[in-house]
């Protein structure tokens, strides 16, 4: 019974929304700003190069420009998620951008070599794989935010 009361309180106070929106915004703002550094630009190069969804960017832009474009999109998504608290319609756009970002980064797990390794007879994510696999959860949180902002928009009649 106490667990049910806690769940009801969490729902009434929108705790999942608050934690998800702030968490995703922090992740995107932080990682988005690092995309303007040479270290991060070079750090994501292998991921982007091996991605059928993103490798085309290197045919048009340099490694640094590609990274900066990704950074701008990440920062825009974060700001739109935060703005969604005041304008749910803006939150919808930010959430959609997050869904695209984290869908694409989730596919890196499948397209980047050596994301899975074997140790002690068990297959497990490698260091890179562990870094990437978390994006599946963030993709789920992004879908949750999209649903939340859509409901708020419908409730307000906008």
C-alpha cells in the first residue's frame, strides 16, 4: 500500500517528467557544448563515419563542422525541452528532435565496430558499447517527454 501511495504522489507531482526533462536537458547541453571542441569532434568521428545514417555528413562537411552541427542540434533540443514547461508545443518539437538524436545514437551500437566484447565466456558491451547502450533509455525518456508535451498541448486546446 505504501508503494501505491508513493507511486500516486510521484504521478501527481510529475516527478518522472521533471527528472526526465531536466536530465535530458543537462545531458544535451553538456554534450552539445563539447561538440565544439577538437577532442569531441575527433572522439565522435568513428561513430559518425560508421553510421549509414550520418556518414554522408563527412562528404559535405569537415569533422569539426559536422560535430558543431550536431552540437547545435543537441543544444536546440535541450532548450526546447526546457521551454516546453512554458510552451508545450515547443516541448513537442524539442522532444521530437531528442527522439531523432537518440534513435540515431542508439543505432551506433549496431554500426560501430567492437561495441560488444567477450570476457570470461560472456558477451558484454565494450567501453564504447556501454557508452552507447544508455541512449536506448534516453530514447525512451524522449518518447515519454513527447507524449507528455502532446497531452499538455491537447489539454490547453492549442
